[in-house]
């Protein structure tokens, strides 16, 4: 049953038959809206599949220009993990796993479709935002150099496809 513990105060309806038709109609409309809202809330809690759109293994679409080789996202709800590998000369660098903090589009939503990951790599802090558009993972990477090398902090955007 979609709606649990839905109760009406029947005493409130006792004199309804003696009320003008407009009042009766308003009371019935309010009762119907109450049922619809309660059913919608029950469905919303059941729909909570927060980041199934982000979960999986992702590889870059333009691998010849990509800084990242592969991304693996796992977990559900607000508690997710991300594991990333980057390209290096003749090899790949395992960045390891870090927490992927999930965000919803607004305070009432339970659809956590946006993620933020942070890697502290010693010489830089790497901030990564992720979301899915048209079945592609969009990764915005912000690199903040902390080693005093005078390199410019930079931003890049890369697109990934899910590995089947």
C-alpha cells in the first residue's frame, strides 16, 4: 500500500451533509489532496536511488587529450567513494580512493546527482566535481598547486563514457 497510517477524523465530517455544496466540495478536495501528497511522499522515499547514474567505471572519450585514465565510482546515497587513475609518461598513476561527497539539486531532493572529490597529493590539492549529462560523466578538475613552484592553478573539463 502506498499510503500507510492515513487517518481521517470522521467526526469532522459529521456535519458535512448539512453544509453548502461549495463547502462540501472544498472539504473533499482537501481530503483528496492530502491523500495525493501522502502517496507522493511515500513514493519519493522509495525512489531514493541517489547516484546510480554516477556509479560505475568511466573512461575518457578523448583519451589522447585526457589527464585522467579511468574513474571508478561506488557506493550509494551520500556515502560514495571514487577511485581515479591519471596518465603519466609510459605508465598510469593510481591516485587511490577518496570520499565522493554527493549533492542534490535542492534541499528537498533525495536525488544526489552531483559529486565533489578532493585529493591532497602533496604538491597540489585536486578538486573534482562530477555529474552526468546525456549519459556522459562530466568531470571538472580544479588543481591548486601548494608546493611553491609558481605554476598556475588551472581548471579542465573532461567527458567520460561508462565502461560496459
